[in-house]
């Protein structure tokens, strides 16, 4: 995730550098050009953030609907339970106790995966809800400027 933010920062900085170079050649329109460049960069960044949030939302929704499977086999779990009981010099659990613990561990695993998916869904909604109003606002500003330019104002 930090890599993505670094890429976005690089895009912003490169856009500013390009704008400075162009402004040196066209000083009379530099303020207007900086404003437009800034507005388009904000549109681009907020659109990318919204797209990322949407992709994350679908990905986390899939994790919620179809969580990762529980990978430990019953025979491996049984072996570990018996080995631990022998090492700790405890009574070896019965087959029914081992099966109950295995089922509890499997149930706990699925609950944890689903809980994690719900937290990630909320995070991904943040990637949509936070930049989307900015995107809409700047898009309306650009449209308003286009209309003013078309009218000759």
C-alpha cells in the first residue's frame, strides 16, 4: 500500500515539475495553467484512490463470502494434540475430545477470517468515501470552467 502512495506522490511531483517548465515558456498564462494542472492532478489521484477502493471492496467481499479454507488436517491436529499431552505428561485426550477441539479450531479460523474481511471492507469503503466527494467537486469545477470558456467568459 505504501508503494502505491509513493507512485501517486511521484506522479504529483512530476506533474508539478512539468508545469514549472512549461510556465517558464508561457509566463502570461502560468497561473491559469497551474490551476488547471492542479485540478486535473486532483481528479486523477482521487479517481485512482476510488478505483483502488472499489477493487479492494470486491476482493474483501469475496473473502467474506468464500473465506480461506482451514488447512490443517484432522490427522495432523490429532497427532499434535497427543504429542503435546505426552510431552506435558497429561492424560491423552479421547477421540471425541480431539474431534471437538478440531471442530472448534476450524470454526474459530472461519470466524477470524470473516471478521478480518469485514474490517478490510470498512477500510476499502474509506478508500471510496473519502476521495469521491473531492473527485465530484473538482469535476464540477472543471465543467463550470468549460462552460464559462465556451460562453466566452
